[in-house]
């Protein structure tokens, strides 16, 4: 997806040389496309030209320069090191209504980030596309957890109905079976919904 785009920007912002594979030669072309959309890279070459290019770059004479990282980038690095997390986060991001899928804490939207990115106070970081994928996975897990819980309730209701029938309480047995039948219809509907193929997320490859 686009997770690597922020790292590529950080490399360039600190004076590094950026090289991206030509999307036409990539197995997952959306990855280099996202990188090219986020960063004005130094080189974009086909796969078979990357090794010769890297060899040429490392052999070329260089002038040593000390380029200080941009302050927002330095603050993000400090967050990753665990230093004054809330202070640094508040300086580079704005609180959002979204929650972190890893820890459940509030997510902050990184100011003027390209691509759009989010961070939480414990240090988790996401691009918008990777966050959307995590949300989709969490929603799918919740759906299947609901299906499982309903199935277990249906099993219990039918077990209780069987006991009621064996003891001669036909009315209670019928009521239990009717409720179990309603649950079965709900389970079938929820299962069909969970099995539905989701639409591709922005930035993800389509088939």
C-alpha cells in the first residue's frame, strides 16, 4: 500500500538519495505508485536497472554534508524513542475522532502529512490506507465473533428446548425452538454479510 511513502520522504528530507522501482515492472505496482505520488524521487528505474544504479551511486564521489532533519520529523523520531510522547505529538498533529486499532487510544492526524497519516500517544503510526485496512480487518473479526456468539446461543436454546420436550413441557419446547429458528435466520444473514467481498480500499491493488 502506501506505508513506505512516509519513510521515503524522511530519507529525502534528511539528505538521502531516493530510488523507486518503475511501477510497470513491479509485482505490486500500487506500492511504487504511492511512493512516486508522495515524493519527488531522485531515480525511478525498472527492476533490472536498480542494482547497476545503486552500484553507480555508492562508487560516485560524495561531498559530506550534515543536513538537520526537519523539526516535525525529529519530533516523530523522538516519539519512536519514547521521549515526551504527548508533547511531541501535540506539536505535530491534531486530535481526530478515530481510535488506534492496536491499543484503542485516540489517534492524532499528522499535520500536512503526505500521504495522510495518523499516530497515537503510545507510538503506533498508520497511513490512511493502512488504517482503513486495519479497520476493515477489525470489522470482519467483529462480524465473525457475532456469528459465533449467535450460533452458541442457538445451540443452547435447542438444548434447553430438547430438555423441555423430554420433560413434557411442549409449550416451552416450541417457544425455545421458535426463538432458535429466529436466531438461525439472523446467523445466516450475518454470515452472508461477513462473506461479502469488500470493495478495494484507495491505494490498494485491484483484481
